[in-house]
C-alpha cells in the first residue's frame, strides 16, 4: 500500500509540475539554456563573447567611442570637423594655423604681463608657462612606429605564406586605398576614417543583431562567389612542387 501511495503521489506531483510548466510564459532566451547561449555566441560577429565596450579596450576611450558621455564625444567630433573645415574648405595650411595661434598666444601674454602691473598696484604677476612634456612626443612616436611595423609585418606575412586568397584580398585592399586616395586628399581620408570610428561602434551597439545577421549573410554570399571562382579559375592554375624542385 505504501508503494502504491508513493507512486500515486509522484504521478500527481509530476502532473502538477507539467501543468505549471505549460502555463508559464515562453521566453526567447533562457538564462540556463546552454543551447540558446551557444547560438547567441555563434551569432555574434567573429564569435566574440565580450561586450563591445570590452572589445574596444574599456576605459575612457571606449566611453568616448560609444558615446557614454555625449558632451565629450560630440566635442571631440566637433573639433575634428572644425579642423577639417579649416584645412579643406577654407584652404588654410598648417603653417598658417600654427602661426596665427602663436601670434594670438603672444598677444594674450603681452597684454597680461603689461596690464597686470597696472591692476595689481605695481606687483608684477607671473605669466604661466606653457610646456609640453617630452614623454608626449616619445609616446606618440612609439605608438605610430608600432602600428607601422605591424602593418609592414602583416604585408610580409601575406606575401610569404603562399595563400592566394589572402594575397588577392590584400592586393584588392591596397588597390581600393589607391583609388580612394585619387578621389580625395590624405586629410579627408583621415577625417572620414575618424568619423567612421567615432560613429560606427555606437550604431553597431544599438543595432547589433541586425548588423550581425546582415554581415553573416554577406560573408556567406562572398564565400559562395569565391568557391565558384576557385572551382572555375583558381583550381586550374598549375601549382609547382617546391619540395620536388629542392630535391632535384
């Protein structure tokens, strides 16, 4: 009798649990569902698991790029736009801007040093000195040199790895850069790149799922086209046996 009562109790409890589970609202992504978590990770661009803020390095630079503080981000973008307008639209040159800035600074210091004596009853006030730290120029030079070396190493690796796909992609990228450079000057290219870096991350963060789906579909289309090109043209290119030549 006790076994029958226990089995009946288990049946009643299981039916109650099934009824409760059926009546619960269905969620799109369960927190403890490993399948849904793996699908989400796979759908992320390049399978990343970090947040976009973490991918950008975190800290203040990431906050500026993701517009966490709209005043600072808008000020940086407005300053870059003003510099581009001065040099590109108003046809100012770097030497002209630097000379005007130095003249303005000298005039301000001249007025300060002369009229401060009159206002302070003969006691001369010290004009603050403007000095840039030496480490600033060293850090800028080191950062630029490191990026140039990385780019040169990347081009050398692509040239020497004997991967025709990567080689063609690199050549196409350099050719596209040359075409863009013929359309506009170097300053405009830098400004457009700065605007893209300053606006695309926040737009991607806002429309992350839609952008990932579009990029995956685009990459799939490009992969299909490359497979057709490989089967029709690239596979027919004769490849020499380097090991046989070395043995000979």
